[in-house]
């Protein structure tokens, strides 16, 4: 999967997170978990975007690994919000699936880059 598709999916996910967090702040007055989700959910795409300007293969992998960690963190906050009834089952499933799709692309991209990296040879 090309990086541009992954970046677009990450941007779409970030938009969904921003919109969800706006609703949660306005309707449920939830801030602590919302702030955590907003930070991690928008950081995924930012790190993928930043990886386009990496100085080296190691820098690229580092940015992608940070994006992957943010993906895992976003999944954690979403699950916590679902289990505490802050978000609905429908919201949770949609966002979890979207995040999972990005996570799989990130893992594939990292693995492929590491496999093809010949700088240590």
C-alpha cells in the first residue's frame, strides 16, 4: 500500500477523531480522555507526513514507528471510552477498524523498509 494512501487514511481518521472529540467536549464535558485521544489520533498522520521528509532510512523507520505507537495508543483510548460508555458501540467499531487498517499498513511499511534496508551491509 502506498504511503499516500496510508497518509490519506490517517488524515481521515484524524478528522473523525477531531469531530468526535468536539462532540464529547460539548455534550459530555469529557476532557481528560478526550485530550489523550485527540493527541494520539492526530499524531498518527503527522508522523506519517513527517516521514516523507526523513533524512535517512533510520529516520523514516523511526517516524513510522512513532506513528505505530500512536495508533496503538489511540486504540487504547477508544476501548477505554467504549468500556466506560463514553462512545457508542457503532462509534467504537468504526474508529477501531479505521485505526486497525492504518496500523496494518504501518507495520507492513516498517517491515518492508527494514527488509530492503542495505545500509548495515
